[in-house]
């Protein structure tokens, strides 16, 4: 999997958030998108930009391009691929200079500032079939607060499911056939686990994040996306639960420090019995710890599954709308997405893919079960962290949540401070 997918939900940078106010892109009025029509012959030149797909996936992408040019003999595709580092800065620089490619690979966070400035085509308006042919969660990821429309064709998706070490569960008093489905059940089972495991092995080992607040029914931002609103009684109650669990010793003591190794690493080391990850985690763990993979069983994510998504946006300034829209559609069609999924752990975004047995049927292994579980979870998966949340904001939230869980401040004080600091960053 490409490196930037390791934390796709957190890819927004301070630069992108700053650009939502119009940094270098002009005002929305100046950048008002022209009326675009997909009518016309698919011919001429069209540029296509991907994110860090060379050289590993050169053959795949070039094959997709060759197929497009064969279908439309009058078309010439210019393929641009940008390195993984500083991609958001590159895209913003292209947009500011009027050089945004006709079709560009964008996660929702990177598309927000461009959509705000009228630089992306509303594909739902230009191509109404999009709302029937792509999964709702993928489309919703590119609907932005205060802006009507959909601003990318969803390309490929992923989500998380739970993974449990059955050997550790059984050894420490838990039944792998009765896995927790709520936070309260998880905490209760962590208590049972601790009674036998002592202080060296744990069931729980992850800190709460904004996505956990969303799953607790907290509205993280105002509907118009202009301010943060997660300092609510429900959020206080959630942090209080984690504070109590931490005080009780149900979580590793270093979970709030810089020395914390991370939930997935501790799971791989078999010092924790639960983690979350994508649909192929068991397969990847087999390489890191071959003895661990046979012990793992998957279950559905607690609450709403998180959605990780990449999309293909069409420039509102393209001089070749028919070819640009046709190319975005071609790359994201069910056949081409399925071929990509055979090469890397992603899932397609088309509704037609629901009946593809490669995704919908398990081979009977725990790994196969996990893949199907993740694929089926996409039907209700959503972006759980607002696209406006930058890395700097996530750092603030982590610091304040840690202070609350450790007992240095009350949960309400921590939430109020986090909201205040994030609002200041949001307003620039």
C-alpha cells in the first residue's frame, strides 16, 4: 500500500487548511467556475496526474491509459505522477499558477481548498449518473460544507475492521466468540482481561481521537464548517470513560507519552490483544510475525466504520471537458478498479462492484473473512474526521485529550481548550 495511505484520514496539512481561506488562489468570486458541459467528442489532449504511483504501478496505470486511448483513438493522455512528499503543496502551486491538470488524484482534504475557490468541476452536475454509479460514502467525502455539489469521482476506498488475538483472549478469560461491539463492552472485557493478564499485556491500547467523538454522536464541527463544536457533554463523558479506564490500569501507562510504540506495533508484538486495520492486515502481519496470523479473527468496527478515500477531480478550467470527464470515469470504472485491487489492498468505489466475488466472497480463511468484512463495511463507512482538521489540529487534540485522561485537567477543560486552539488555526 502506498505510504500516504498509512494515515489517510490525517493527510490534511496546515498549508491546505490555510488555503481554505484563499491563500494564493484568489477569492471564490474571482475563481467562479464556468459552466461546463460533457457534451462533445472525446478527443484531443488531456492531462492526468497521480500521486506516487510510479514506478510500482507504472504498468497498471499505463495499461489503463492505453485502454482509454484505444477506446477513443483521437485522445492523447499526458500522465503526470508526483512524489509522495509535499503533494498538497504541489497541487496548490499548480492551482495558483493556473496549471492544475485536467484530471487530478485528490483525497478529500486536498480537494477542499480548490473546491472553495471554484477550481474543481461539480461532477454531479456535469455528469448526473455519478450519484447512481458510485457508493454514497465515496461521493459524500467530496461534498463540502457550504458548497453544493460533488467535487471528485471516488476512485479507491478502504476502511478499518477490528482484529483480535484469540490466543491472548482465551488465555486471559475472554471468549473469542463473544467480542465487544461497544466501547462499554470493550472496557468491561478489558477489566476481565487485566484480572488475569496483570500489567504486561492489555486488551486496549489506543487513545481516543476525533473520530471516536464522531462515533459517540458528537458533532465535531458546525454544519457550515466554520467552527469546532466538540466540547459537548457527550464528549466529556467519552473522555471520562477513558480517564477512568486509564486510572484503573486497563491501558498501558506510556500510552500518553512520546515513548508509546503504537497500537498496531504492540499488537504485532503480542503485548495487546486488539487493534484496528484495513482488510489485508492479517496478510501483512504474516510477514512481520508469521506465528501471529493464524491466531487472529476479525470483527466489524465498533460504531461507524471510518472511510479512507482517494478521488479523481476534474479541473473547472479544463479546455477539454468531454475527454477529462471520460478519462476520470474510465480510470474509476468497476473493471479498472478491480484490476487495481488485485495489485494492492484497496476496494472499488463503484456500486457495480458489489457483486464481484473477489470482494464479496471469502476463501474461508480468517484473512479472506477480513477482506469481505471490510468490503461490506464500506456500505456504511463515512469520513469521521472533518476535512478541515489539519495535522497541527490533531496534535492539539491529542495533547489535550492526554491531559484529560491523565487527570491533569478535567475533560471539559481539555475539550474547551482544544476547540479554542483549533478554531484559531481554522481562522488563520
